[in-house]
């Protein structure tokens, strides 16, 4: 992320616009990794154009991940319980909410 546009972003909107520009440039430019292809596909977009996906609804994504992204409270020793495991968080954060 040492790109000039990222460094000069002053607001969150500037950062989002810089990321979108980088994303477009990266995906549509010719890449060395694809320069020897015989099918004429020299950019990531051209190589992957046959893949068709779908954007799931936000409610479906939430439903799928909410069970594993629950909020837990750390114990005095700094551990969070997940299933049959105690995961170490940080002793100084005891009693704080933590998202795993």
C-alpha cells in the first residue's frame, strides 16, 4: 500500500477511491505472469473472465458467519472460551468484549 494515491488520501472517501483505482488498474493491466499465454489473456480479468459468481445477500452472509463471529468476554486471566478451547486474548483486557 505504498502507492502514491494511498499516501495522499486525506479522507476515507479518498482512500476508497484510491483503492478502487488500484483495483481496476491491477486487474486490467497486462501482467508478467500471463505474458506467455497463447490464448491472448494477459491480465487477471482476461484470465478469469470465464468465472461467473454471485454476490450473496447481506442477510445470508450474516447468517452464515454469525455463529463463528460471536462476541465473548475475556476472563481475569485473559482467556476467551471457544467450544472446548481456551484462547488467550490479553491479561490487561479482562472483562472486555472480544470478537473471534
